[in-house]
C-alpha cells in the first residue's frame, strides 16, 4: 500500500494519486465542512436541478472540485482545474454518503468501478476506472451514543463544538494548528470506529498490490 503525502494533501492528494492510475484507492476526506442538512442529495439525484448544479456549501470543496464544480476565487480557492470524476456521479455518491450519516453510520462508501476522466492540467489520463473507498469526515451518531457518559456530556455541553469538523487552523485560540489531547483522542477514536465498522471493505481495497491511501 502507498501513502500519498503531498501538501496540501487535502487538495492535491487525490489528484496526485489519480496521475499514478492506481487500481485501488482509499480517500480519507478529512474536512472541516460537513454535509449540509439543509439539502437532500437523494432528492436532487432523482430530480436534478435545471441548469448547472452549484453545490457550494453543500459539502466540502475537497469533493466538489474533483467532480468539476471547482471555484476560482481568493476566498474559496483556485480549484477549477481539479476535475477527475464525472459530474453525473457526484449526486448519487453524495446521496449514499448522506443516507449513512442520517442513519447514524460512518459515511464510508465503496465504488468498485469509478470512472476517471482526463485532466491534462494534472497529467491524468482518463478512460479508466478505480476501486475507491470514500471516507467522509462527518458526525456518526452511533459512535457518539457509544461514548462514555462523561464524554457524551462534554459533547452536549459544547466542549467540542465543531466536532468532528474542526478547523485545520486556529481551532484553538492562539494556536495555529494545534489540537488539544482530548480533541485528538476523540477524532482518532471516531476514525477507528469508522474503519472497524467497515473492516471487510478496507481489507479488500487496501490488500494486495496497487493500493493507495490519501
């Protein structure tokens, strides 16, 4: 298995991996932006909106730009050249991820044959498929209900107000990127839970040769 360790990995990792044409890929979408509860991706997938979809604010731009919905601005980022997956696959994917979130489960989905499109900017040759697992960092109610009572009380009291979508910079005042031990432990525990709940899926995709994780 290969780890992609490019920086900033949250934007470039998927692109760098696709340029290597991996057979299998696990994408840990470690974002500070959760899936919006104000939209229903499944309804949108069944009845797509008229005109061009604008998913800004519906989920992280780490995902939207890979499906051709990248923005280009100083505030939102220059992401218009980052498409590697087909636009029509975006809403069905987000529908499945959101259904898991609403059910209290980890947002972990496998696509055994996901098409990659050509991207000359990143030297990506299209027309092939990848066996990919999407792991979206978002709330897992089943995990939270399984926590010790004092930890549940801390969550309800707002001691982890943005968990699990904590900011990558200045989450804690006066600290650029530092998390507290409690924050790190809680994030690590949720990640472990998500993986163990989908153990067979991860063992299949990460086993053997040609596997990448970002």
